[in-house]
């Protein structure tokens, strides 16, 4: 061979090595993307090319401000859990429109598939495809898709990737990669602070003697804490557990089956507290046998992992490439701990769970304990994939057997969860808002007051949603100046909103038979219109037609609009407020038409006997005041004289006037003593919230940009080290 030809061959080998490095893992990535796309199409095919998908907890906003006020701590429903995620969804919606839901689902399938492919170190793509199918098609995912908890599923899809980066925490900038992914998961759903936190805790305990692991994990924890500052500040403003009380533990308890109990449900990835959809186990009589097959293959994968060292010592070939033996032990221990916690306040976990719930800030977000089961979902898919790979390698050289095993392995998840494909077997469908809602919006949008949405339900069954129960879409369609129910109507839970204002409204609606001048009561709350949807129980609100100060101004096929004839844009300024014993006294005042020009206060924010208040109910009105409310933390009151005035806005802790905290009126609104002229009421924690938002944004942006900028440099550096240098 001539020297020139030898040089050309050397160059060709170098090029091949360069190409091999650049394309390293690209085959897996390609198969992962194809797998994700096929699984997504299988689920979403009936929904594709349709504009809107309404789910139980998922209704895309149509007329909501881009910046969520809860980012500033202005949150009347407790902990600000999804403010950033909802803002991102609104940004995506600007470009994707009604296909935003499809885009979120596609992202979820892609992230989940890529994460599983990267997490599982097996030689066979078929094993990874089977594991991915099990991870994305199982009862847990089915339940969350049905109720529309897509933010939770976005975090779920990133869980395998977070484990990948946790394994490599000691690599250069490995802690930052893990911290960024964990932060994104928390951004999507705050539950992942605790879910991933369990794995991190077990990981640190198992690595207590490895200083570099502890340091890397702590650095990642500091990064995550900095990126969570905006949420932590809101917790300080709203209280440790926000809206969550002990009644939530009972209402959202993990469900158990007759034969297998709560523990059996969790192992099978069931146990969701809400009833409603037709589940796979309701259709397939022998579903436990399919689960046993899946568990058996996963058990085979576990046995291979724990036989790894012995097989190496005996000189036998190790069929499964597992780079970090210790991580598999950590994954199993984390799953065991997670399943115990997923039992919630029942069984052996009750003392621990109740203690965490009562005394640990933010743990109230885990009121629905079954969400801890996501760790077991990843673990099951992980060892299922390794078990499948082991079976395939045992039949090396027997092509027909390998094909049969691969087909059965991919088919098992579909056999276990056959209801998820084709839009949950037709249990969800795309739809559009009724046309008469547009005409109704044109009426209420011209008003200057609030609109009250009835029937008073948080979840409602609509004809346009195919008869499915969905979250009340009133605020999403008619804009932020609407008031709708926050009552989940669960046993022991009055409302998911802890403000006095919403508790008073709940009481008010139940006393409709006492009203003759309901418009006067609504005027005291700043309500100008009533929006009544013609749903199942709308006829229970026929009493609106008998109010002397309410007028039906629009009657469409699916909606009615009532106008409050007593509504006034200005607020009365009184010399002294009226003290009432309870909300029952407010009902009594409405009956005697003495509520219009009154400011009421009470020390008991609760229902009571409907009796007149002891103090005079005809306070001296000394003037009128105009109120302008900025949803981002400031109120101006322009008063003609000194006196007490009530601002039509739910009171939450933090509103101040002249550095003094304002108090709630009897109806749960802001009330204060103002001077003639313009007075400004400010939300004191607003500046603290802005600082927290800035810290979180800067931290997260720095981490992402640093990793993006550093990736090409590391890639070039590794490639140059792989290519042999000429002598």
C-alpha cells in the first residue's frame, strides 16, 4: 500500500471516529422520538385538528391577563402553585391557539420517551420501547389525562431525566443539570419538590461517605431553593399550607379496592381518589394477571441488577450495562418509601404523614398522597425494560423468539391499560364554546362591575363539553372580573378558597329563599351582572326572576344574563360602620332594604341566626367614593369626605393604608377609614414578591443559559480528545 493511500485510510478512520462521536446516542434519540410520536398519535388522533380540549381541571384561558397576579403574592386561594406555568401556557397560546393542549401533550410524550431511553442502559431498543410504553400508558397517566392535570404530567415526563442527572451529580456541572431539570419540574407542579426530594434524600443517605456526592447534591439544592424563592415568599404571605386543612387528607385519600386495598392499588398504579371515568380494570376481568406478568419481568430485571457483581466475579458475561449499581438500590428504596407515603394518612404511614402535614411548610401541597406513586411508576418501567432486555439476550441468535418477546413486551402495557389510546377510548373529546357566549360577553364587558357566575359549582357538566364535567370556564371566557365558585363540594370541605369573601358567598347562595332584593346585596359586593349557565340545575336559580332589582337582559340557548338595577359605581362613605353578630344579620338587613348605604363589620365570620343587628342600621352617609383597583397590587380611593368605605375586593393579609394593615368587613371585603381626597391602598408584600420573582428568574435563566453556552464547548473538547493526533 502506498504512503498516500495509507494517509487516506488514516484520515478516513479519523472521520469515522469523529462521526461516531457526533452521532453517539443519535440512534436511540431517533427511536425515542419515533416512539413518542407514535404513542402520542395513538392517544391524540381523535382530538387532532380540533381547536379546544376541555378537561376537568384544564380549560384554556380565553380572556385572562398574561401576567398572573399571584406572581406578586396577590393570591386569594392560598399557595401560588402554578402561576409561572399558567403564564407560560398563555404565551404558548398566543402562537398555538386552540392547539396549545396538543402541544403540551406532545411535549410530555417526547420528554417521557427521551428520559426513559436515556435512563435505561440496555442494548435492545425493543426493551426501551416497552419501558417507554409502560411509563406513558398506565392507570396513573390515564387518570391524570382524564382530569386534565397536564402540569403534573409535564413534571412526570421529566422525572426519568432528573434521575439521569442525579446519577451523574459528580460530573462537571452535573449538579447544575440536575438542578435545572428539578426546577422545571417544580415550576410545572410544586409537588415535585417533595417527590424528587425523597429520591434526593435517599441518595444522600446512601452516599454519606462520598463527599463529592454530598457537595454536588447540596449545590443542586441551593440552586433549586433560589429558583423557588418566588413560591417560598408566597408561602410566607399566605401561610404554611395555604388552603389545605386536615379535612383535605380525608377528601383526597388514596382509594383502595375491595380485594387489594390501597397498597395493591398503588402497586398497580391505581388509587386516584376521584371517581368518574371508565377504568381499564372495569373492563378487563383478568387485569391482575397482566400486572403479575409486568411485575415478574420487572423482578427479573431486579434480579439481574443484583446479580451483576457476582456474574462479574464468576467470569460470566454481564448482559446488562448498568453504569451505576448503587443507583438501582437507591431507586428501589425510594420507591418503597414513596409507596408508604402514597398511602397518606392511613396505614403505617399515618403518623409520619400527619406529622409532615401539620408541621412542615409546603407539605400541604401533597394532600393527595397518591402523587408519590410516580416514583414507583419510573422504577417499574426501569426494571421492566431491563427484564425485557434480559429475556431478549437469553434468546440471542433465535430471531423468531426475540421478535415474539419484543412484541409481547410492547403489547403488555397496552393490555394493562387498553383504555388510554384514542382519547381515553372516546371518554374525552374536543369542543368549542357556544356561539351565544360571545353575545353574552359583549354585554358584560361593557360593565364596570363584577359578574357573578351561576350555578355555584367549581365543576360543572356542560352540553358543549359532551356532557363531561369540567372546571367552571366562566373566568377563563369572560375575563378576570368574574366571580365563580371555589367549592369542590367534597365532604368536609366548604371551599378551596379560604378568604372570608368566598366563604360569605357560599353562605349567601344557600340562603336564596330569603331574598327579595338580591341586587342590593350584590351591589355591596360590587357585582353588576349575574351570568347563569343553562346546565343541569340552572332552574334552581329561578328565584332570580322574582327579585325586584334584577332584570333579565339576555336569554340565549345556553346562557342567561341578569343585570343588577341597584348597582352603583361609587361606594358610600359612612361616619361609623354597623356591627353585626354574624352573616345572618346581613341577610336580615337585606330583607329590610338597609344594606345599600352601609359598611358592616363583625368579629364572627360565620353563619348565624337571621336577626337584625343590635347596633343602628341607618348609619350617617357623609359622602361617596370612587374606587379604582389595579390587579397588580394598588388601590386608589377618591373620597368626597372623611369616613369609612368598603372596597369591593376580597381581603387577604398584606393590604396596608398609611403603613397600617387594613381589616376585613363583615362580607370579607377590604374596609378602612379614609380622608377626603385620594387615598392609596397598597399590597405591602408586593415588593418582596417582586424581589423573589427576580431572584428565581435570574437563577433559572443563568443555569439554563450557562448549560446551553457550555454544551458546544464541552462537545468540541470531547471530540478533539477522541480523534487521534498525528505523530
